[in-house]
C-alpha cells in the first residue's frame, strides 16, 4: 500500500460532506456506487463457482444501505444471497432498497435465525455491512450477538476508525473493502485481501485532500491495494470442494427451438449474447491439436471470424500448433462463457485460409502487432533469453519506422479455418443435469445436420 493516502475520521466526514454538497452527489447515488464496488470486490476474491452462498448483515445506517445494494448486485452476479437486516431504517431510500431485494426473491432472516443455525451451514461468505467509519463504542443488541457467531468467540469489539484494533479484541476479517479512500485503521489490516472501491473521486477532492489513490484497471469498480493475498496459513486450496451452482442463469435448451437454425446461426446468437455480458475476450477459445502419433496439445487462441464455412483464427504456421495441424488436420475448439453458464465445443477438420484472406486480416492489425508477427519465431527456444527477442524487436521497429511503408505479412503467418463436423451447445442446469445439444454431419461439404441431445 505504499504511497496511498489514509484518511482520518474528520477528513472522511468532510470529504463525504463535500461530495454530497457542492459536488452534487446524492446519498442514494453514492450508496449505489459503494454497493457495486463492494459486490465487485467480493466477487473478485470469492467467485460464485467456489463461494455461491453469501450472507449480508446490514446495519441501520448508510453502511447497511451499501450492504443492501451489494446484496442486489451479488444476486445478479449469480450468488445465492441471504440478508439479515435486524433494525431497518424507516426512510424512503432504505425502504426502496429492501423492496428491490425482496422483488428479486432474496430471503431476509432475523438475528435469532442466524443464532439458531451455524453460519458454516448457511453461507460461504459473510459480508459485514453493520457499521461505517462514524461508529463509536461497542455494538448494542442485536448486533453484539451477531458478531460472535459470525467471527468466533472473544471478538466482541469493533475497530476504532483511526486507532484500529486498540483493544486487541477486534474483528479479524479475511477481506477489507475501503470506500473512496482507506481510513487510518486500514494500515493495521493484516487479512488476505484489501480492496478500494468508489471510482468517482473528482479532481477537486483529490487535490484538496492530496489523495494518492491507485488507478482502477480497465472498467473495474474496485482495485486491490493490499493484504497478504494467498496466505500460507490458509493451507492448500481444497480443489475437491470447488463447485459452481448451475442453473442460476435461468436458461434451458430445447430441440424444437434449435432445430430451426444450423450450428453457425446458433453460435452467432450465443456469441453475440456472450459479447454483451462484458467479457473482455468472449472470442477466447481453447484449441486442441495432435501430431501424427496422437500426442495432444491444447492452448488458447482468439477467434477472428466465423461464417458458413466454419471458424477462423490466425497464428504462426511454424509454431508448435502449426506443425501439429500440418501433420494432423483434425482439431477441436472449446468456448466457455461463465456468466451465461454456457459452453460450445467444435470438432472438425482444419485447413489454411486463402492467402488473400490472411493478407486482408494482417493489414487490419495494429502496426505493433504486425511487427510482432515478424519478431517472434513462435515456439522456438530463445537461447539468449528475452534479450534476444527485444533486440530483434528493436531492429524491426527501426526498419519499419516509416509508417507510410506497409509491414509485409510474413510467409509463415496466416489463418486457419476449422470446418466443423460436430458442434455441441452446453447449458448449465441444476443438479448437474445440464442441457447438451449437438449438431452432427457426416462430411464437411454436407449441408445436412442432425440435432441430438446428449446425456449430461
């Protein structure tokens, strides 16, 4: 966390007052941004595939409102969410947040309910949204009784926002999510994950409080700023217990619907839906190849086109996968789109695309990528390490420094087309009774596809 600014309680209060005053932010707007940040951070470290059940314990103030917003977003992310909101605030803003959660079917439980069933049986993650940085003193009923079952015995006091755990008996969460800017007590946090959320700080606030905050990656609503990460004390991951709760996407596959379209038309619809889910590279696909002796290799490539012929990607013909494809033209692709709980598998025969097609795609690439295709003799050992690669890159960048001169497509670089013989569409369903529908044809030049359902 080197270089990051930590706020005192007074600074944090004044900052919020300015945001909600001259800078025009409303309480509900900040609450929405905070709750989204919390949900995003929690989902980053505790994915739905391994931690599907989340309990949100919400307090009566703004921190509790943030928790209600986070609960709503986590539900939409695919989690099974439960809310404990023992002292609801009777104001339109909070009543609206409760209504939104109830309309999604998110169950609410009482504080007594939580004490009757061990939390380990109820949830995989407890999201503490009880009190914010303005809280002072010890928690009063019913929150004092909630802390012990959530965090273990002898953890009955909360941290001071500036002094931290001055009693030595405070909560020891695995994850801390700071909002807007971390508070002084966060300097003492020694848990696994410390995130910052609240991607809305205006320049006036940043300059006035001399805030040093990290940049947010991409379109993320949160950024990791500390924590012991993969603590050795946590031990090895229990891979056997990692499982996803399927069926939350609420979709199913029906033969009657898919019989009206061919596999390419169906793939087009699925791909467009996957691209709309915010995935950075929905065109990432695992490519499996094998050599003449049947030795199999798999890696990820980026799909760069598909049409009635099949599926196209580009690579170095002299690469390991290129040599395998020249020796054995049978290959397979697999796409996995987790937000939709969908998978597509394609098996068929590979051939090179026409040279003019490779030329057209190569000319559309960024100039740096064009030079990169000349630099890397893909899959060959670098006897002199990375330096060898960087020196070659520098020479070619100098050679093609005049951007009016086109970079030629190297003869060893171009596209491959996989003509499908089998295309399977897989949809996650509850109890592992997934839907699997597969299109099959006897030859790559046949227009006749047979649709069949496979056992999951």
